């Protein structure tokens, strides 16, 4: 059971990153096949072979590495080659949207939508990496980074007064104080959020 649970957690990460890569035009047919076969091995209740499940867990790690490499290439092509950069911390007075998670495509779409407006967009948590990519960093509406690690999102989201867009993983159950201002993208549904 523990090996099946470990494999399912690995498959969740694999699926999330493969979905992000697909939206950037990248596809990994071997990962798709591995995903389907491994889901069958865990979900059908037919595989209790410890050695096979252990090997699938190791293979899942390798497959995640391949998919992350593919995703990195897609990010480089879509947003430019990343380089170390400074991101202004905190927020300034005005209307703003906070983006958390790790899906750079969702951030890019939001930035395109707010271009020409007075709205500022701030990153949170893992989204700090967006500031390394030239096409995102140079966008006039990307204002900076607010907060710290994803594990502090409940207290930091309570303090942020604008809408919050959650993209991808690392999401905690929302506090009622900000749940009505929390929006999720794609498959990341949370109770109380839109």
C-alpha cells in the first residue's frame, strides 16, 4: 500500500508537469504510456508485487526528470532563457492580482490580459522563478514578488486584499477570510474557490 501511495503521488507530479509541457506544444508519448500503465497497476488493485511497485516508483522519478527537462525547454522557447534576476519585494498601493503556483503559461496569459490596464501582477511562492525569464520579467504589468514560501500562503493571502490566482500545485485549503478572492486555473479545484 505504501508503494502504491508513493507511486500515486509521483504520478500526480508527472501529470501536472506533463500538462504544462503540453500547453507549450511539448508531448512525451513514453510518459503518457507510463502514466496509464502505472495508474492501472495502482488503481485496479491487482498489483501487490513489491519489487514491481518499487521499480515503478524509481521509474516514475526518472520519467518526471525527463518531463521536467521537456518543460524547461518549452519554458526557454516561450519565455526566453532564464537568468538570475532581482524581483522587487512586497506590494505598492493600487489594484493588483497575486499569482501563486508554478504554471508560467497561466501567468503569461494573465499578463497579456491585463496589459494596457492599471492592474499590477505579483508573484507568490514558487512563481518567483517567473522573474528569471526575460519575456515575463520585462512585461510592464509584472510588478514584483509578494510573500514567501507556499506553506505560508494562508497568512499571506489573508493580508493580501486583491484577487489571487492559483496555478498548479502546492495549494493549501483556503481560509474563509480569502476564499471568495481565490481563483484556480484548470484542474486545481479548492473548496470555496472559483
